[in-house]
C-alpha cells in the first residue's frame, strides 16, 4: 500500500498545524469528508490547537434538524476557550458523535478520525480545498491573534 | 438533639480536571466531618423526573446544602421543579460583584408592589442552601461555608421529625405537605435497593450515598416563583405545551420534556425574567443574579457566529419559529402569544363579547 500523501502544514507561531489532503475544509475551521453519502465533520488542527483539551460538548439541536449554514447548533468548553458552534454547511443534521458527550477526549487524540463531531446531509459545494483553506488561514491568522490577545487583555 | 445536615454534591457534565478535582476535594474534606451526610449525584439538572437521584433528594426532610455547577437561582428552582422545596438558605458564596446587585435588588424590592407567586406558596419549614461551584476555584471556601452552615443548623431547634437521625433528618418520606403517603411509608419500612439508605448516629462521621443514575442531557425551563407574577405570558407564547396551571391556576412547568432543546424563547418574553434555563449560555437566562464576564476566551466569532442586533422579543419570535419548523409545523411570527405588546386588532374584528367587556371597562 502506498504511503498516504503528506498533509499540508500551516505554521501557527511555532506550532505546525497539519491538514490532511483527503478531505475538504470549512471556513469555520472544521474538516469535512464525504462518507457514505453524507458530510462528516470534525475540528481541523487549527481549531484544536486554539481550543486545546476539550472538556465538554453540548448540542442545542436534535439529530434530524434542518440547518442553515452558520446556524448555531451547540457549544464547547475546553481548557482555553468556550464557544458556540455553528453549522459549516446547510442541510439535515444526520447524527452527532454521541461518544463525545461523555468523553470528548477523542477530539484531541484523534481529531481527523474517531474525533469526528457530526454528519450533515447537504451540499459540500461551499467547502474549500485543502489549498484554499490554507490560503484562508493565512488571511485570517492576524485577525485570530488579535482576537485572542484582545480578549486576554480585557 | 443536634441535627445532621445533608450535603449534596452535584457533579458537572464537563470532563475538566480542575472541576473534577474540586468536587473530589470537597467530598474528601467532608468525609470525616461529624453531623454531615453526603449525597453524590450526577448533574442535578439532568436527573430524570422520577429517577433514583430525585427520589433520594426528596427523601431528605431536613436542611440541605446543594453544591452544583449552576447558578444559585438555577439550582434552587431546578430543585423546586423536582418537588424538592424549602426556604432559601443564605450563603456567603457569592460572585464578588454580587454585592452591588443585591443593593439594587433591595431597592427594587422596596418599590415593588407586584404580587409574586412565591408569596402565596406553602413551603416546608426547612432551608435549602445552593452553592455555585463556579465562584471559587479552590475547595476551602466551600468547606468553610458548609461547616458554617452545619454549625448554624446544629444549633437550630428542630420542629421536624428528625428522630431517625442520619441524612439530615431524612425520613425516607417525600411530599410537600409533609404527610407521608402509604407507599412511601412502606418503602421506608421495607426499602428496596434503590431506596435503602444508611442511618447513622448523630455524631457519626458522614454517611455517603452515591447515586449512579446515568441521565441523558435534558433541556427544560424552571420558574423562579419569587419573581413570577402568574401573568401567563409564557403559556401564551410557548406553542409546545410545556406550561400548564395547577389546581389554583398557578403557572407551572407541566411537561418539561416537551421543551425544544436549545430554545429559551419563553424566558426572553417573560416580563419578570422569572424563567430560567440553567444550561443556557447567556448568564441572565441561566439564572445569574448579574452578568459576569467569562474568564475564558470566546471563540464564537471564529467558529462563525453571525452578528445580530435583534431585541429579546425578536430573538424569541425567531427561536420559536425555528422550533416550529423543526417540528414540521407552520411558523407564526409575532402573531401568537404577544397580546400585550402589539396593536389591538382592527375595530371590525370585535364581536359582541368584546363590546360587552369594553362597556364594563368604561363603566
């Protein structure tokens, strides 16, 4: 079996965030992979690096719900942050990874596989290629740093 | 006779090691404390309506201290909804900024002539102290406060039937009127595995009861009856059958599990801010006395939070319509359940009864 293609890398300061090229990416820093007819999403390395250890996930919608793109669907608490979560694409939310409710550690340990978060039946047209996502990261990296520093100083 | 007090530790949903450690240090620090009985439960808000956790808490007849990862008001009224009622025990565990807020509350209370539902409720003669575990990062302030309350408790004269000792005067008997039902008595005399409780002597160190119920996540409103005026705006606004009224026409959360996950719309339209969703991310909806800034970074903008400039009422209408759509029903916009805030119907829509009522008003 040939070795998998190497992931793309984005430098967050000294941290090398890796992005596998076998999937697509949403601007809200989730990866999306088309699995068995639906889009499966999880946090990309960029988000996980900012969150660090994830302690708690909660959903404000039920499986089966129809979502608009960027509709709020839950919240997350981690070592470094708490945040609401939003739908990366529009569509029907097929299921959540319920394992993460009692133990969210897979998000940190295996973000690109077992740490998947939910599946949406919808169009992945708006998702970016790995290369396109890296360009997006380069464009938002300055703003991200300012967001974090700004809030730290408050 | 000195009286034992029950200390309930409600475990958080979060896997945060800091939170787990705080819970463990509090439990560890109270284990050898005389006169205290410990009850460990999963997250209070998630307990099933008639699960072992709620039954165990209802069985505690005396004073009780409840430590949870909820705002004081959120915890108090969640307990109340589960039929675990009592008078408010005052605690010194408060967010720092709370002082000013209390003064504001008092000022508001003086000017307040509204009739609150709480004033007419008949509560059992015992106190429930709710301590918010998010106020202090260390266990010591909580241990000190629990011991302070326990001392205060031990000195009080007791009018309850606490002769059984153990579990804070726990008699294995629930019910608001204090009168045990026959099946409750039977359960006490011949306990099942679920209801058997250790009975400890008054001076013995803590008896520990651990409730291993595994509840799923729940979502429902609880009503703060010290604020509620029974105006019925919530029952008019909610179209999912969550609210009802009791025999004396007092509003209550009748079918909590009819509530739509994540939707806090009724709380937004409540004119008294009396409806609490203890798990909502907005502190005022979750029962905070005041809005406290989080210590953690909010990454919501990064994850795609839209900019909104909508009012509470607009948000409530939008949230309700979203839930109606999810349930496969028609949206209603602002047309249902906001009677007091909108222009009256066109004059032509009045029928005979309306005219009669108008005439009465004029009279």
